[in-house]
């Protein structure tokens, strides 16, 4: 990843292509296609198949699956985040108080990943899976669950453009449960749901594609941030902080079958 200290849309193309070139061979070595293989592939994509360690901007992400501290502490309620206070399933069952403890416990990392993608309830409350959360965000944009379900399984060509409408890069994806869940892990379920809604809006405005795949346009709007030294840098809409487009994860992980993982929670966690 190259931090974009000036607006440079070509970094999105360069960083995405570099990421795909580095990670595709690792994911290709995963022989299965079930939900356990999905987590295995995600671990290779995120942290080269290694448990523990910190990464990402300011080392904000932890472990095999590079999960953020706020997500573990606030969304999953996996641990308290305070040394010596053991709450949440990670604290009560595994003695995990904070992200340092978490980084030293492979069982905790796998357990949190299963919670993230299956939607297994946190203590005392229900918790939506990444996939269900994307669907909810998509529906909040004025669409229906039927629209979302129609989008799943369809192939789309995505033209990413700069603010002047020039095409920076093109990707083609088929939206699947695994691919959508992986994208939500990369850029968040809200941003993934918004991206899918933007594509579906264009699809409907064109009367539904008479032929597939339908081509949609997504503008890589620059988003300014300030680092701890006061320096301004930019990320881009539809991308993570490393300039990787959300569709990259959809494509890399779209062929795994995580349906049993999703359905198991729907069956037993109500």
C-alpha cells in the first residue's frame, strides 16, 4: 500500500493489481470450497496464513483475519479491551481481555471469525452476520430483500472512474454470499451495502439488463484524512485504507460456499 498524500487515482489500480498478484496464488493453494476453506483463504489474503501480529494503518488490525479492535470490542463484544477485565465470550471463556491477549490465542481468532461471518449472538443480544448486515444496509437505501436476492448470483462489470469520469480500472464480479461477506470484512458492511445499492440503482434505471453482465460505474471519490503527524492523506470511496477496491475481495473469494455457516446460526441462534 502507498499512502496517497495527494489525490492519485492510479494508486487504486496499482495497489489493487499488486494485491491480487500477491494474494491470488496463496488463495489458489486452498483446496476446499466450504466455509472452513473460506476462512483459510481469508487468512491467507489478510495475514499470509499466520495467527497473531498486527497490521494495517497504525497497526490497527490484529491476527490471522486482521480484525479491528473496535469491531472486536464494540460490535462483537468479544472482550472488554481493558487489561484484567474479562467480559464477553473471549474474556469469560478464554481469558482474553484485550487485543494483545487476542493476538496470542489462535482459538480466539477463529472463534471471532466464526462469530463475524455466521452472526452467532454475542452475550445477551443477537448479532447479525456480515452478510445479513450488508443486506440490511442495501435495503435501507430504498430497495427490498427481493432486490438483494436478485443481485446475488448475477455478474456485473464495474468501471471505477475518477471525478472527471475517466475510467481508472475495470473489474468483473459475481456477487455471492462468500464474496459479499469478504468485501464487508474489507471495507465494512455499510460501505459494501452502499456499493451494491449504487450498482443496483443503475441496473434498474436501465430497465434491468437485457444481456448480462451489466456494466455499472462507480466514482472513486477521494476522502481526506489526517494522520497523527497532521499530514493529510486520501482514501477512496469503494476501497479500503490500502486502496483495494471492494470488488477485489468479492472476486477473490466468491467461489466459496459459506451457506452452511450462515444457515447454522439462523437455525440454532434464535
